[in-house]
């Protein structure tokens, strides 16, 4: 199962997007490790410790903080892609995209975000449209 770290990089009170995105990813079959508001070093160490396949950042506050996280991830977890969202002004979006970060501003569809997570991690596949599940869940998991 692909693992995604989700964290907020700023102190602002706009939590709702982070929660909605986390739930959509979880419902799509990803394992979501929700850090909440976190310092850069905690995001980087969680990415390494949890062997994450993708890092999702809700960008708040200064873009320089996010760029430092990207620098540190390049060293500590090379090749782990990053995608982002939140109330991001266009100039910040351009700056992050120049670093290879896909940015989903307010109004982005959750399906687009889930599709990007699938593409960036190459999994999990969407549920089959017909037929029983291969391994149906049991009472005790
Ligand atoms: C609800 C709201 C609040 C709520 C937040 C509730 C909560 N728990 O989230 C409260 C009342 C707390 C709030 C406070 C403030 N707010 Co406010 N708020 C809004 C409002 C009306 C809706 C935001 C929202 O919830 N949208 C729905 C969510 C789902 O959208 P989202 O967070 O953007 O998430 C989407 C994407 O960004 C993306 N995404 C988000 N996170 C992630 C993460 C990853 C990994 C990925 C891939 C994608 C992703 O996916 C989501 C789905 O599309 C907007 C205006 C508007 N109509 O957009 C203003 C708005 C965001 N707020 C604004 C402001 C200025 C403030 C205050 C500073 C106001 C004040 N003077 O006090 C304070 C901040 C307080 C603080 N301590 O930081 C401004 C921001 C301006 C700016 N450019 O920075 C806005 C745009 C209003 C405006 N037009 O001025 N706010």
C-alpha cells in the first residue's frame, strides 16, 4: 500500500483542505500519515522513517520554509515526489512548480488530487467496476 505523508507547513487556521484531501486519499486506498502542523525536520524524518512514497504539503506561511523542506527531502529521501495545495498565491505556485511540485490551489477537485497521487506513486489502482473484491474484509481484519 502506498504511503503518503500529509502536513501543514504554516500556522494559519485553514485546516479543512488538509482534512478533506487526507480523507479522499485514504478512501482511495492510500495509507495516509497525517502529521498536522509540522516543522520541516519532522516532515523530513517522518518521510524517511515511514518509508513514504509521496509527501503532500498544505502550504501556508513563507514559501522559503517549503523550499527548505524540498532541499532537505532531496538529500534525505531522494526521488520521493511532493505535491501541494492550500491558499497559494500564483507566484508561489510558479516557484514550487519550478521545483517539480504539483500544486492544487483552492477549488481543485479531490478526484484530480487522488489521480495525481496515483500517478506519482503508481498505485493503488482504482477499484474494479465489477466483480467481488479479491480479499473481502473480515470481522477481525
Ligand atoms: C473557511 C475559511 C476560514 C476558516 C478556516 C476553517 C478551517 N478549519 O479550515 C477560518 C474562519 C478559521 C478562517 C480564518 C482566516 N482566514 Co479564511 N477563509 C475561509 C474560506 C471562506 C474557505 C476556505 C476553505 O475551507 N475552503 C475549502 C477547502 C477545502 O479549500 P482549501 O483549503 O483551499 O483546500 C483545497 C486546495 O487548496 C487543495 N489542498 C489543500 N491542502 C492540500 C494539501 C495537499 C497535499 C494537496 C495535494 C492539496 C491540498 O485541495 C483542497 C480541495 O480543492 C476562504 C475563502 C474562500 N471562499 O475560499 C477564506 C480565506 C482562505 N481566508 C482568508 C483569510 C485572510 C483568513 C484570516 C487571516 C482572516 C483574519 N483576518 O483573521 C484567518 C486566518 C486565521 C489564522 N489563525 O490563520 C483569505 C486568504 C487570503 C490569502 N490569499 O492568504 C481567504 C481566501 C478569504 C479572502 N478572500 O480574503 N478562514
